[in-house]
C-alpha cells in the first residue's frame, strides 16, 4: 500500500521529527523545514512547496531556508527551464552538521577556559568550568575520528 506524502500520518510524523530537532536546539521553523526535507520523496522542493506542505507563510520558509543553508544542511540546485528556486537536503548534511558542531565544541571549550581565568581557583564555579572545558575539548577531539568512522561505515553500505 502506497503511503501518501500529504496524509495525516505523514504530517504528524514531520511535526514530531521537528519537535525532536527543536529540542536539540534548532529553531522551530528551521526544524520543521529540515524534517520535511528529510521525509519528502522529492529530490528538490521549492519554497512554495514547503510553504504549502507545512501550512506556513513564505516569509517563515525563507528565514528557515536561509538558516539551514548557512548551516550547510540545505542547498540550492539548478532547475533548467524553471524560474523558481529549487532546494534540496545537502548530500552530506549530517556529516556537515557534525563538522559545524565540532567548531562549537572548540568555542565552548575556549569559553570555559577563559572563565577559569576570572573565577576563584578552588571554588564551585572553577570546578564547573573545568568540567565544561574538559567535556567540550573531549568532544572536539573525538569528533573527527567519529566522522571518519561514520564515513567508512556509510561507504561500506553502498
């Protein structure tokens, strides 16, 4: 039995997926657009497609697409003969997101380290900041090998 891409179960799943993404820190409208891209069978969607499928304004879609594009998760694709903009999920969206997160991990470790310069050495703040620094430094250190292992695993599935 074919599953409709505009049925209630599909829309409900996209919204549930978006809530999970928003819970991880993604802006809610960007989360909804990303969830739609992940779940849509089409290789590309226009902003108008996204707007009508999600039941939101074109302006909301525009802002979300801009955010997702800057994060490397969505990209513009050529559509010969069409004047409309066509977008798709970036081919390596999840690895790209991991790389972006690595930069965040490095920045957070540095921020915590800077904090250690301004709080008393033996207090609870120092302990919390040192733990934060060590945690984010660990994540930044491990992310490249984690991404390499993921790339090897995904190549082996092909």
